[in-house]
C-alpha cells in the first residue's frame, strides 16, 4: 500500500501486472510504471490528480480509462499495443505524448490536444500526418519508422522547431521547403 501522502511513485521493472488498490492514494501526481506487465488501466481511472504517467513497455491495449485523467500533462505509452488515440479525447491539458512503437495506423484524435508541445509516434504504421496540422502548439515531433510519404501537413505548424523523420518514405525536400519555420 502506498502512503496517502505520497505524490510520486516509481515502480519500474517490478513485474507488476495488477494495479488494483493503487487508486487508494488520491494525491498521487506522478506515476512511473515502466517495464511491467500491466494490461488493465481501470484502477487509474479515479486518480484525477495525476499529471505525469509513464506506463511504457507494458501490455496495454485499452487506454480509455485514462480519458478521465484530465490533469495529465505528460503521458508515456511507448511499446504497448495501443491502436486508437481517440480513446484519449478528454486529455485537453496534455503537453507531451509519447506513443511510439504501438499499433497506430492513424492520428485521428490528436487534434483534441490543443496544448501538445511534444509528440513521439515512432514505430507505428502511420502514413497520414494531416491531423497534426491542427496542433499549432507542437514544438517537437518524432515520426521515425512509419509509412509517411509527405510532411506537408507539418509545414502549417508555425511553432515546430524539431522534427525527426528518419526511416519513412519521404522524398528528399527541395532546399527551400523547410525554411518556412526558420527565422
């Protein structure tokens, strides 16, 4: 049992499979549960004070229980089995999302994250970046190891400063193509 005054809990590589009971600590703000065997996030549903959550390298498919965590600013979900971003539609305060190496085929739903500054979607099966054109607060995007053929939608993002796009099917840009966002 975690003390009810604890605000940060770190349990990486602890072979945790079951989170039941963790919701007894309503004051937790930061939760690190990387490299475990977690598949069910329902116990996190009532942890409304969470603002940082690391659940990378687990067995997670369904992220809909996280939809009630409207104070989340940082969410790390890489190396799971997530296939749908729309399950996270209520996370309007999200600033940093890493959902690399999952089972995403599209980015529909990402436009709901109006405060998103950093997005990592490496290692999925994404080919269309058009939903990102509505994410005008993005400063960092990593789209490596996908099936992307065009970064044209990203040219509409005035705030973008860093783009990692290796290992896609993007043609080499003309010399002035990426100068739109440099000053």
